[in-house]
C-alpha cells in the first residue's frame, strides 16, 4: 500500500522550512515595529461565516463538512472573516480603538492546483480596526511596502485606487447593487477586452453609453500622482464621486509623510468584493507572470455584515507562498548558516555522559548545540560535523577532562584551543570578560561602553555602561544587564524590571573600545539616572555609519556623570 500527500498540498523539508521561517520572522518584525500584535483563529469555522461574507456560491470552493453533532463547518478559505468574528466575540465591547492585529496561518480552498496556487496555502496579514482615514490607510500601505522591501524582493509595484470614485458614478447613473457587483467583478479580472465585451456586446451589463465611456477612460488611468488632474477632469460632471476623489488626494499627501513614495495610482484595481468601501490596493511582482499579485487589501466595512456596529477596517493579506516564490526567483540568494552554534563530539564511550552534561549546560545558556546520540566513532562524528558545516566542535576527551578542560575546534580554520569548562559559555559566545579592558572608572567602578543594537536592523537603541559583573550576567543569562548609578539599583540586576533585552550576539570592538550587543527588543531598556540612552538623534544610524567625531562625542557623554538626561 502506497501513501501519498493529498493533491494540492506540499511537504516542506529542513532548508525550505528555514527559508520560510526566515521570511515569517522578517514580516513579524516589521508588523510588530508598527505596534501590531498577533492573534490566532481556529482552522475551521461555521460555514455561514463565509457564505454570509461571500455568498452561497463560495461553497463549491470550500472543504466543508458536518461534524458529529450535524453542525455545518468548513476549513477556513481566508482569515479576514474569522478576524471579524473574533472582533465581535472578544473585542467589540472591551478593546480601545484603533485595534492593530496581525495573523499568519494556513487556509484551504478546493481549487485546481497550479503554479502558485494550492489547496492548502498560507496567508500573512493584518487588520487595523477603527482607525481614521487617511492616516490609517497610509500607515497600512507603508507597512505593506516596507515588508516587501525587508524581504529583499525587487521590482514590487504597489497599485492604489479609491473605489468610491467608481461607486459615485454608479450612484449618479442609478445602477443597482447587483449590476455594480457584476461590473466590479469584471474590472477586477484586469481584462480590458472582457470589460469592453461585457459593457458593449450583445447583452451589455450596463446599457448606458455615457457611463461606459467614463468607465473605459477611468480604468485606463495608471501612473503617478500627476494623473489626479485627469481624474478630476473626468469626474467633474459627477458630484457623487467628488468626496472619494478628495479622500484619494488626502491619502496621497499622507503617504508622503509616511515616507511612502514608490507606488502607482491605478483606477483599474477593484478587488471585486462588495464590502470594500474606499481605498483598495494590490502588490504586483511582474516577473512572476500570471501569479504576479502577491498581496491585496483595502478599507472595508465587514463587521456590520456580521451584525456588529459600523466600524471601518483597513487591512491586507500577503499570499505567503507567492512571496516565497518571489524570494526564490528574485531576492539575492544567501547561504543558510548551520542551525547550531557548536557540535559536541565525545572521543570515546567513557566520556559520553559528560558530553551530554556539557551539552545541556550550553543549551541552558542559550547556545544552540547538538551531540552524537548514536554512539558513532569519533571520525564519523567529525565527518558529520563537516557535512552540516557547523563552525565549532567541542571535542570531549578523557585526558582533557582530568584538567577540567575540553578542546574547541574552529572548523573553518582548523585551529584548536583548550578551554576551561568553567569558561566554555563565555568562550563560545565570544566574550572573555577577564581579558576585556574595563579602562574607564566612574564612581569607583571600572566600566566599558556598551552599545545595544537591534539585531536585525542594526539600529542603535542605547549607549550605556557595563562593569565586569553586569557583562558576566549578560553572557550567562542572555539578557542585557547594564551598570548604573541610578537610584533604581535593582534594575541593573534585572530583579524587578519586566523590561528585558534578549541578547542574540555579543561582540567586542577593540577599535571602539566597546562591547556591542545585538539585542531583540522586548521592552524599554533605559533606566533612570546616569548613562541611560543619550543619543536619540543617532537612533537611525548603524554603528558602521557613525563618524569618528560623533563616536568621540558619544564616549564623552557616556563618561560625563554631569551630563544626565
């Protein structure tokens, strides 16, 4: 009997999962920098949630079923409707607005599998609930654009429209809702020949030559903000579209404040769904061909459809699988590093238990490591270490252990060094606190400059000081500890503050005579009193871009107890 995966699904092996995880973490970092928080919804929902949103015709595309209690359920085909349901159930009466949330998860549609389209697929998206326009829309679009940029995907084109302009025309010409929906679906397909046939063929959707001519001209308007004048001239006779056009112009002005300039105004973007009420946008990567659209979003009023209050939301969702296709085809390839920092290699059976003990010590200190569990001969262990391209191997031998030592081998250079067991954590993390020159003295304490950087962006978060004790604690705990003359002496010991910085890497910069911490921000890390966070003007700079005279100014201020902020 042969077992295969279901049609339209995929298996992801180690390297591909690491690539997907890397992209996922980049998106999480961008979203969380914009103050969005993650939520999760069930993989299956009541069927009526999606038929209420999209109509009964969607059932043919769903994996729907009845459970043992005869309830109509379905695997979710998207996550926007579940988020609306979550808002009604959990947030409507308690959360203050605007609400910023994001999600990542798999969805399911019963469709014909093809390149870039699967029956199980992943979405990464966000919802901004209850924010004012145009600032809310501008921030969402800016976040979408920054996400693509941080993923390293070149050539992405953000296309923006305001559906109120077209809906204003429909209102002026008294076009009924059903006909509007039919026209918007055709426009959304992006096929101008099909639109022309639908509006001027034997059985036209709209039998109004004036409206049809305006629609043809309108959806042909694609370009930068200079086309606004063309839109104004085109809709001047139709006052029902003027408010939407004014909102469109306000959005363009606001986008500039969010430093968002790389976009295209495209009056042919329609999204094709009734609940979109205003701004809509899509992201295209032309080199992906037929699967060029990797993101869609806009402003809509979906909560009301489900019986809730009238509240406007703006959001978007990335087709995560298409993003991965774009990364694979277009982004600059980077070799994935070995997923562990060091491999533990016992030379003989009599030291295996000690090898396991050392492995656990390193893991407790936040060092990713692995150890042979199959009783392999030492030569085979080293061959395996070479194969996985690990940078260091800890060689555990009986003679070395007699002196409370092990041998650390650098697999790139071939160099080996005996290291005391008491110092292996510091050695592997690259910090020898005994050899660091704590050459500055403040209030009787020998200290060294500590510069904390965001571990992904390189942004300088703070410049502080560390004495030997604080640095040792930082190395051993993986949490940043700073020395301070602050009244809050408990803070520097990390005993009463809920704010922490997780340290991902520690570097000793001899040229700058400083310790550089690559940290993950989990909260504020500044403390009261001396030597906190002095240089907000430098927060947008990476260390590599700081001029020598600026560094001297930093060091002067850090070591001047009278210069307190």
